[in-house]
């Protein structure tokens, strides 16, 4: 893997000398780094908000789901025709990501309705809590489950 030499990597890509497995490792590294740098825990160092234990649990769950989900999808693609994984992952992931966002918004609205009808103090539950952990986990699991099933359809031999 090239960690700093982008020109060498670009040349190897152009010449078709980067294996599917190596491309996957770049994607996995990207997912890992993105998950870390976009986590509540990391961002709390740059934002004035305090984090709590649920933020940390959510970050850990999201990191693990992102890594294992990406690996799961890669294995599904590899067991099929083993072609164009990154292209499929990014392109198919876009509409599935939009679906996951809509699902997340729907879940948030549903929780709001439940809180309002049960007279729950929304101020106490609006900060990160077990509900945000549950919502984040369900949305991420939806994304990777849907992505995997779609890859099965289109990566068949």
C-alpha cells in the first residue's frame, strides 16, 4: 500500500497493477479514518459540547458496524464476480444512504411523537442517549444489510 506516494499509486492504478484486495484495503482504511474523525468523541475536542458515555458507545458501535459491514459487502462481491467493488459500493451506496437518512429522520420523528405523547422531558433525552445509540445502530445496520443484498443481486457469476 502507498501511504504517501499518491503519484505512484495513480500510475499503478492507470496500469492496472493494483489488485482488488489492495483497493479494498484503501477503502477500509478510508472508512476507518472517516469513522474516527467524524465521531462525537473526536469532534468534541473542536466543539463546545460535552460528550457522555452514550456518545462513546455510539462511536464504537458505528466504527465496528462500518468496518465489519464494509468487509461483509466486500466478501459478498468477491464471492460473486469479484469485479468493480468500490464502484458498486460508492454508486449503489448513494441511494441506499439516502434511504437510510430518510429512515433515520422517520425514527427521530417517531421518537419525538412518543416523547410528546408520554410527557417525557425531551430536553433530558435530546442529548445523546441510548435512543441515539439505537437509532444510529439501526440505520447503519439497514445500510449494510441493504447494500449486501443488492450486491448479491448484481455481483452474481
